[in-house]
C-alpha cells in the first residue's frame, strides 16, 4: 500500500479507530486507578480500625484490672509501648485521649521514659472536637477521612474507638494514618502492570484493526480504480464480492459494491448502445448523403440525361425526407430525455391518421404486394392528444410493419375505443421477434437485426420514441409476436 492510500480513507479509518481504542484504554485506566485507590483506601481504613479496636480492648483490660493502681508508671509505659509497636508496624499514629478529648498516652512518651511527666509536645497540640467526643461517649466508633477540623495539616484516615470501663466512658483510642502514605507505590505497580497489558493489547489491536480496515476499505479502493477506468471508457472492471462469506443481510459496503457493479453493467450496455447508435446513425447519414451527392453531381455534370432527371430527383427527395425524419427523431428523443417536450393537445380522429399514414407508404406496399386489412371496418375514434407526436408513433409502427412484412404478406389495422381510452393494433405477417428480444426492443439504440440484413434503415430509436411518447400521454405499448408468423404492436391512450 502506497503513501497516497495511507493518507486517504484508509488512514482516516485506521487513525480514528486506534484513537477510539486508545481513548478507551485511557478511560479504563483512569477508572481502574480510581477503583483501585478506593479499594486500597477502604482496606487501609479497615486495617486501621481493626488495630485501633485491638488497642482499645487492651487499654480497657488494663483499666479494669489492678495494673494501673499497682504498677502505676509501669502500666503507662506498657500501654505506650503497645501504642508505639502498633504505630511502627502500620506506619500510623495511635494515641489515647481522656473523657474531655485531651491526649494522655502516645508513642512519643517512650522516647524519654525517665523524664515522663504525662506531657507530649506532639499530641498535646491535638484538639478532639466536642461533637466527635459526643459520638464516642455514646459508645459508637468514629471513622472518617479528613483533617478533623484542622487538627491535622493533611488528610488522614481517622478511627476513634471509645474506652468503656464498667459501663462508663473513660476516653478513647485514636488511630490516624496519612491517606497518601503507600498509595503512590501501590498505584505505580498497578499502572505498570496495566501499561504492559495495554501495550500488548494495543499492538494486537493495531494488527487486527489494520487488517480489518484494509479489508473494509478494499472495495472502496477498487471502486476508485474502477471509476477512473470508467472515466476512460473502460467498463470491464467489477468489484469483487465474496458470495461465500456474504451474510444474509449484506453490509452497506456490499450493497454499494453490488450497486456499483450494476451501474457498471448498465454503463457498459449503454456504451455498447451508444457505439451501435453512432455506427447506425453514421450509416444512416452516409448512405442517403452519398446517394444525394452522386445523383446531384450526375445531373450537374450531364452524366444523367435530362429525361431521367425527374426520376433521380424523386430519389433525392425521398432521401432528403429520410434524413429529415432521422434528425427529427433524434431531436425529439433529446427533448423527451431532457423533459423539455411540451405537449400540445388537440382533438383529432386517430383512425383517419392511420389511413393517411398508410397512404404515404402506398408505393412500397404495392411493390411488395402487401395485403392491407381492417381499414374498411375502422370507425371514427376521436382522441385529445399531441397530434404531431401521435403521428410519429403511428408512422414508426407502420414503417416497421411495412419494412418487416415479406412480399405477399399482410398488415392488419384495428382502432377501437371506449369512454376512457382508445386502443390501436398494428399486426403484420413475417418472421416475428424472438421472445428473448421482445423486452429489449423498446430500448433506445436497440436493433433486433445487428447484421442490418432486414433492418438496414434504422438507427434503433423508433420504438424507443414510440414507448416514450405513449407513456408521457399516460398510455402504454406492448408487443406480441410468434416467430415465423406475425408481430403485433398494441398501444393504448386515454381519450382526454
């Protein structure tokens, strides 16, 4: 894959997908850190409470026994030593307060046991708020996180357990521990483990996303390549669709690829029709123009005798009329496709139009000895429509009938109507139209006889115009045929 492709849709998909994955990992990482921190802090608070309660029980036992009265200073040292050991083990601070919330025992007393006078320069500055003392006085355990109304400079885990001796409140044991103490190391380990897992996952995701996005955008790259070929007139390129892996409900890309292939098929068919049309029109223009030019030159240079001039001028006139009809058909087709054809409705007798049109083919009908049927039984059949356009419909159908009817054959006409519509039928004997070609005969530029052995004077637009003109009038046209026997065209038009 070159850099141009990487800088396009593929790169955008890849970058956006990886950005979403990275953002997801970041979100999960932050959420994990918050949850881990919350769990760690809760466990620390539980551990602090457990040890505070243990020290409280020991203190209550000492106060209930005779140790304090008999041992005196020794009991104090023993109590302070337990506070010291617990504080060192948990990296916390345990101290005892009296009924008023004033610190009386702590770990620092052991630092200078010989000079003990019941004072501590650290804990003597602590002030336990009265509302907290009241909670403890009620026998409840106090547990919180904070600075205890400014007692501590930083946030601490704080647990206070009441000392109850003989049913009376004698003080409380407090345990405190900085909330951030040890958290950084714990979180760092978690982050490191998560980072390793995230890196490996990101690498795996990158590979998977790369392959997935590459496969997803592959049809789009193929479409881009194919579109460039279509622009150059080559419609052979198709987008590959794996039918084996295609799901029952195709994706948008698969639907787009299918539509793209269908469009390519239509463009290919249209291009073939266009080339056929150009070839046919070129032939149609070349033949009469050659004839016209040859006869006129012959008259001008005296090659053609004066007595034959009228005969050859008639041929020239017929060829000019054929050219005029071809140009008119092309102009009408262009206007119809552009939606610029304005209908000029007027009332006329369509049966009379049929009769008049047949008269214009009188010479060729007599030459081929074609039998005309149905004219003597046709009644007046009035219709309101664009007379010129309907005349073109009838002319094209009669022209086809005369052209494809063999010598000695027949053409049958029928015109009938009811209060809402008129029906016109034109049927001729002949070789008929194969069933597999009937659905295509109304397409523009389509010719049933590619060799021109029969259809030597057709550009393939006559029946297309017939169908289009009938439909813009609100009617429809159909073809019936039996090979080797007949062909019949039937069109219906609303009367108003």
